[in-house]
């Protein structure tokens, strides 16, 4: 009987460790819809990551008569670009060309998802957007996991003068801490939140790198109603960040950010203030 119980415990632990990994990456390879059947103006793009992995994305040209800037959108941890199109496409109406791309292992991009590789993908996407945008300064927006990974990627980027602003939307401050936050929500994983969270790679902990995003202007946006990433993460990030920095309190749940007009206006107002005048 003891051997059976031990086997069950080991099996359960293995399942929980796998689930803990999936807290970070939940990629889908298949697109949720055919963009050809929509009215979205887009172009398929492919570019190579820093280590040669082929990445796929959509280039969404601005539909406003006045071009403002090129924008790289870093999506969250689940799905692929079809799941995040609505979060990015609305920006084209305000003069932004948008690069919405999939990290390795997501959608039509090659490779397998692992955090060091995704950081390389973000660097490659910024460089690609800068070249395609006629070498004019670009904006980077990261949402959820994209916000947290964007902090590290920008902190390590030597040519920060390519970037006009970075907006981190609903990001977290620490990979192991967000794992504990999520694991503590379920009675079965609550007692295991500490040992399981320690299996998560924390080498790219946003709190350790956010000060190095400077001198790029930084906007942190978060909602106190966020049910996935608690609001306190935003406070920790803002406190650790260097100037210039701005924090804005949003409204709505985690996945409602850009369904709410007030949140859209707040982001646009900030970008209009920090973007170079034409």
C-alpha cells in the first residue's frame, strides 16, 4: 500500500510540475481563424530570430492618413497571434504600423518555447520593425507575459535609441512569485506553491532589470481588478524602475484591457506625449 501511495504522489507531483511549466507558456500552433476571411489589412511576414529560428507574424499597416510610428506588440503566454489580434489591430486606426508576431513554438513560428529563446525573438522583432519602419524610432508594447519579457529584452538592448517608449500592460515582477500567486488559488496546489515555484526559471526576473530600461520612457498600466496578475506586481515594478517612468491604473479584468475605451485612451494619450514630433 505504501508503494502505491508513493507512486500516486510521484505521479501527482509530475503532473503538477508540468502544470507549473504551463503557467508560463501555453502555445497553440493552429490559428483560431483565417485572417483572409476578415477585413483586416495585413501582410504575412517572416524573419529570423537572433539564433536563426524562423518567426512568423503579421504586419498591420496604419489606416489613418497620418503615420505616427511603428509599434511592436508582444502578446501574452497563451494561444498565438489570432488570439491577440484584437488587442493590437485597433492601434492602426491611430497612425501606427503594427508588428504582431508569434514567439518560437507559437502559431506558425518555428522552434520550441523556452524563455531564453523568446527573449532572442523579441530582440529580433524590434530590429525587424526598426528596419521596416524606415529606421525611425519605434514603440514596444508588451501585455502580460509580453510585458515582463519585454522588460528584460529592452534592458539588454544596446541600441535603445531605436525605441521611443515601452508600455508594460498587466505584467508581473517575478516568474517564481507569479507561479506562487497562481498555485495559491487552488487548494490542491496551495501547499506546494513554494517547492513547485522554485522549478520556474527566474534568471530573467523583471524586478532585476527594469531599472535598465531607462532612458527609454516607461509606462506601466495595471488594473486593481486583475484576477490573474495581482496589482501589487505593478507597484513593485514601478518602484524599481528608473526615470522617466509613468504609472496608470486601468480598469477591467486581465483579458479585458483593450476592450475598454478608457484604457485605450490612456495608452494613446501617453504615446502622443512621448513620441517625437513630426
